[in-house]
C-alpha cells in the first residue's frame, strides 16, 4: 500500500538542473546565488533585506541575538508551535513564556497577550521580544500585536516558517510592516524548500548588518566596519563580534531560487486542496480550519479538530486508524511547555487551556501541491471510516 504523507516537497526538472549547474560552477557556497536568492525573496515580500541561513532555527537564534536578547530577558511565544520558536530564546540565556491561543484561529491570542502584558507590567517582567507564529500559514493579528508592542516596548519576530506566499491585509507576509524581523523555513515539508534552510527578513539596515555578522563568525570584510589597522598589515577581514557558521550554501540557494518561481503556484494549489477538503469534510464530525478575513494563508498545514462528543473513538484511536490506513497524519503541535524538557523547567500541564483543548482534538491531514484528487478522496474516506460509529 502506498502511504500518503502529510506534507511533501515538489521538485521538478528545472530545480534539479539548477543544482547541477551550480555543482559545475566555480562556487558551491558563498558564490553569487545566495545573494540572488536573498534578493528574490526580499523583493517578493517587499522587505529591504533578506539574510539566508542554514535553517529557520538558526534564523530565529540570530534574530533574538540581533535584537539584544540575553540573560535576564524574557521572550514570549505561542505554545502551539514547533519547539524552535521557543528554544531560540533559551539559546540566548533568556527565559521563555507562553501566551495562550485563539480558540478559532489557533494563533497566539491578542486578548490573552494584552492581559498578560498588563499583568507583567505590574510585576516588572515584560517581554523583550514576542514571537508570533503564523500557524498553518495563516497570519496572526499582526496589527493588534504591533499596537501592543508600541504600548509596552517589546520587539517582534514573526515566525513565518509556515507562511511564505501568504498575505496579511493584502500585503505579503515577510514585509515586516508590523514586526522587526520575519523568519521563513525551507525544510522539505514547508511551502518551498532548499533541503534545509531558512531566511530572516528585515527593513532596518543596522539589524540586517548584525544578522549577517552573526551568520558568519562575527566576521566583516567591509573596511568601514573594521577596527583601525596598522598600515603594514594585510587584513582582508576582521572578526568584530562573536558569530556562528549559519551560512546557506549556493547549492541550496539555487534550489530555493528555482522554487521561488513556483511559489504562487504552490500556494494556489494548496488553496484548491483546502477548499475541496472544506466541502468534503462538512458532513463529518470535524471542525475545518477557520480563515480570518484579514489573511491569505500559505496553507502549509490543514488542521482539523475532531468533535469528540460525536465520535465513538478517542483522539488517539482516530489518529492511529488513519495511520493504519496509510494516511500519515501528524499532530501540529503538542504544546511546547508539555515537552519533557520544558516540563523540567517548571511548566505545568494545563498552563494554556485553549492550547490544551486544541491539542486534545487536532490532526493535520495531508496537503501539498502534488496531492491528487484521488489521494484526497482516499484521505476523506479513511477519515469517514475512522470517525464513524
Ligand atoms: C519548521 C519550523 C521551524 C524550524 O525550521 P527549520 O528550518 O527546520 O529550522 C521553526 N518554527 C516553525 C513554526 C516551524 O514550523
């Protein structure tokens, strides 16, 4: 039996040829393609600068560092996200805390954020940075979060790992209109891929400079940034800060550049699949994803919630039945604070009630550009079977 994954990359002949061409060229890393990929994404999104790195996790790490996150600081994010959205704060020696989700959209709730900020102001523990995550590709209420950032003085990193190709209020996600930095992931299950890879987008030139330094050992080869030199010395670079090797190779950047040509097509196809699911699932005991009028989702994921009161099985049993039927469904996500590592930091089960409720009912069913109608029918049939009495 051929299984159907929840997500899958789409690689065509042009992608393969582009990579082969780079392999035969003079540069397989730090050549001309990395900057070309950055320019392509920045101009697509309408951002001033883009910094390509080897993963979104790296992008989140250096985004926190570039915004000055360190020991004694607190970073807030949503519990319904991949662990990387929270881990990035811990890498910097900061603490992390979680804001509960909106029960309908599943993104960080602006109401809960406002309440938590009012409380934190009284206790003197305001966050330095808030990291909203555009879950499934659906944008958060960025205008609401931005307004709160003005009032309380925190910075914003959009974790847009799911969301390249989506829009918020008619503008591309990634333009940083309501944030300091936006981050994309190019992992194979995401909207476009470089195998592994990520990118940070910014409008602030100084911030872009800091991100570039952090990406590559803290080294600059820009004479204007170098410390005074003895005229006899031959120095073509200086290390002026502490950075990492988080660079993206040209081999991967060329794949990303080639994938960019089909980005709109990929997202349009995801919307067609989502719409078809919406119709086909309307008679099943599940809640289909609610779309806010302000957003155009990237539809990285299609998450259904089981109406367990109308189903004679547990969440786990439905999940297992689908997997047995060859539908490789997944769960996005276990609330981050329930991971054993975070539980050890002192977070308790039940910390964010809406996130817990979501976690008890959510299942991600397959969505990716190559999913055929026949496969989609198979998914729906298996779900009908798994949820029938
Ligand atoms: C995939 C993902 C990441 C991490 O991306 P990598 O490129 O694999 O490091 C971070 N945040 C979210 C929400 C993700 O889905």
